[in-house]
């Protein structure tokens, strides 16, 4: 086990991650991550507002991703031998589901963006948002669908 | 998100744990899964593999059909009363 994997395994099974195992919290985190991705996209579209606006958006977005990883117990980051069969099945199903949804999302987003005749920089912001959401889609889908964990008793 | 949308097996895991005063964490460590996974199995939100089912049954020293069943289990009190 590498140092990174060892630290991650410890954190995703630690007491802080235990507090992030309720469904409502996970869903709120999914929405916050989507908003964070949109903010990063908007920040890229309006670079004249300054570098720090983009830094603030990136910090919020990264924080959401870290919390998402903890709430999912790192099933997308850890190696198979550190996961059990349920966690592996959740991860694999999320990848399968996300293929279709990402395709639909990209087509819808491209159609809307093309219809709006946005300036080039705004189109870049939309592309950044699309890339971030597509990359995170399996995690977002898992976090949205995963059942409540009602304690360890 | 359970991996299988079809009918999940009924099981006596919670009863067996309570009977032997074993926590979910202890059982999970004994069979090599995460404690959350035991919870999902107990609540019938996940259809486990045969290998894990056998590990669980063997941990309790019981046969597979004594722990898992496709049909709901009869209450144990019925067995005692009919003896």
C-alpha cells in the first residue's frame, strides 16, 4: 500500500467520514459540488474580474470534492484490495450509469450553449463546467443514490 | 445504491449478532468487509456474493440456508412452540 493510499484509507474510515454518511447530507454535497463547478466555469468566463475570484471558486470546489470523497469512503480513489465487494459494485455501477448520463448532459449543454451565441470566453467557461461535471459524474451519481447508513451497531 | 434491483435475500444476521452480542464492526472485521456493508446486507439493500454469504454462515457456525433465504423466515418462536 502506497503512502497516499494508506492515508486516504485511514481518513475515509475515520470518525469525520462517519459523520458524512447520511443521504440528505450527501445529496446536499452533490448540489454544492455542481454549484462549485458552475462557479469555476463562471470564473473562467470572467477572467477580467481577477485571479482571486478564480482561486476562491477553486477552493470551494476542491473542498466539495474532498468532502464527497470522504462521504463515499474513497471508493473511486482506493485500490480494489482496499475495498469490499459492495463498494466495488457501487463504483462499477456508477461508471456504467454515468456513461449514458454524461452523453445526454453534454449534448443538452452543447445545444443550449450553441443557441445562446455566447462570446468565446464564456464558451470556454461552459466547456470547463462540462469537463468538471463529466469527470465527477460517477462520484456524483453514487453520492446521490447511496442509501443512508444508520450507525454501526 | 444496491447493485441489484431484484429481490434481496432475507437473512438472520441481525438476530444472530444480537444473540451473540457481536457488533457490526466485529462481524465486518471477521469476514473482511466494511461495517457499512453488513448494514446494507441486514437491511436487504444489497445482494451479497456466495463467497461472502458462506463466510458469514461459517462465522456463525451455521449452514447457508439457516442464515439466508429467498423467502421470509418464520419467527423462531414458531419453531419452539411446535416442538
